[in-house]
């Protein structure tokens, strides 16, 4: 094992929040600490983090400067959410051409101030997005704090900027900012190879590493599977207009002349999708059931009781939902599609227990948090050798 390192991680989310970013931050911080590294995790000063703090030997959690944010989020976030309620969506898209919501509205000045005040050296600084405003805070702090500047700096991107090919022309100045980050950070890390083209304009290929999302594969309990009395399938995650929009599928369910149960585990439901589900519940022959959001380990265990699972592919070609990894850990068949790739006959076959249309070839070993943490340590070692 490499020598023990002192690592600063900066993130907008972690345990006990339920989101892919929270899972990535939590798993990586715990594993690095478990391997003997000294990890300092800087997160927003939210009440949810203080009520149920993330704890592990070798892990120190510190909070952004400023007052504690309630469960409703920061005042800036609440104000922006309120304003968006009164602006038509077409106008919001036009505004976003000039105003980068992710970059400005989600910027946390308290994180920047805490970074500037850190008076200790680190072997590496790992900045974790989403949002990209985390990178903005770290990048600004590097200019003010030599302890951050004179170390290996890594910017991790969960999704391509502005979702890559969905809105490539939004807020052009943002891409100039990415070029600036490309000079300040030693490395970019991205989760999938197919997103490389979204980053090579801002960072040379040899300074971009592909490191997938990592999970503790031993922490999940898989219950013995028993077929359900009625065909039962499940989905866990969130819906997004134009990116992960399931309206086509709910329209299809209304055409089925068969009994079924569709379990939905959604931790945040936009009003438009809530209404879509409500109407579908009244029209389908089977049952559509909204379930409570669950911690990740319990959710995976619960999903394992379904006959099969469904995933709605992003319309982008450069992002892979992390839920496919969770799904694979259940051991149940997975059907993955979007409105362009959906196969009605393959789905009807799955209702009969014929899973020939299932996703194949998911290698869980590459998502083992031990392998993922080792890749980050190797990257830090490579960066120190180039100093």
C-alpha cells in the first residue's frame, strides 16, 4: 500500500443525503480512511449533516463557514427555487444562456472562505461535483491559499458540463471557465470513457483519468429471490424533463391488458411527474405504487424482491446512471431503455418471465470501492512524481 496521505475532499453532498453524489463522496471518504489515509471532508454547513454526522476512524468532517442551513436548503437556493416557479420554462432556458445556474446560484461562499482559512498542508485536494460550483470554490481558494495550490489537485466530474450534448450552447462563457480550471487543476476525473469528448477541449487527454463510481460491495445484503404473485418490476431514481423523461413508458403501461405491480422509489418528484403518475395510477390495469425513499443499502435489498428492474437511459450518450450498479448488485434482471430504444415486445416477454432483453455484461469488480480508491491514490502518486 502507498504511504499514508493527507487528503482534503470537498463536496456538496454526503451521508445521510440520498443522491449519487452523496454516495460517491461517502464511500470514497470512508474507504480512503479505512486504508489508513488521513481524510478531511469539507461539506456545506447543513443541519442534516450535523444531526447524523458521517463518522469513520481517520476521517475528519468540517463544515463551510457561516450559519447552519436548515433542511429547506440555503436562503439563496430557496430564493432561486421560488423565482423559477413564476418564470415559464421557455424563458428559463433563454435566461440560462446568459446565466449559469449551476455555476452561480449553487455557489457556496462559505466553502470558499473555509478553504482559504485552512492552515495546514495536504498531499492532495479532491474536488467533487455536482455542482460544478464546488470546483469554482476550490479553484478560487487555490489562488489565495498556498497550502492548496502546492499539492496535487483533482477535479472530479460526475456528469459532462451542461449534460454534454443536451445543451452544448448554453452559457458559452462557462466553457471559457472550464479552460481556466483545466490549467489550475492537475487532473480531471470522469466516470465513463464515452464522456471524454466533453472534456478534452479543456484538459489534455493524459491529464484526464476515467475512474468509475465506487461502492462497498460487501455492505449490501441480497435477500433470496421468490417470484411474486403478480409480475412486479421496480424503478429507483429521479426523472428529468428532456433527459430522463418516462412519459412514453407510462403511456405504454396504459395499453397493457395484464396485471402487474410497478414500484417507484423516488426521493424527489417534480410536480409535473407527480401528476403524470397520479393519472397513470387511475388508468392502468395493474398497480403503480409510490414507495418511500430508503437508504441505499436498504433500497438495494428491497429492489432484490422485484421480479425485474427497469432503468430509463439518459438521452445523452455520454453519461451512465449509477443506479445500474445498484441494480446489478440485486442480482435481478435489468431492462434499460429510453423512448428511442424501448422494445414493447421485450418488455411484455419480461412480464412473462422471459428476460432475453435484459442488460448484460456489467462487471461489478470495476466499481468495487477498494479498486476505485486505489486509482485515486495512484493518481495522487503520479501527480507528486511530476512536481
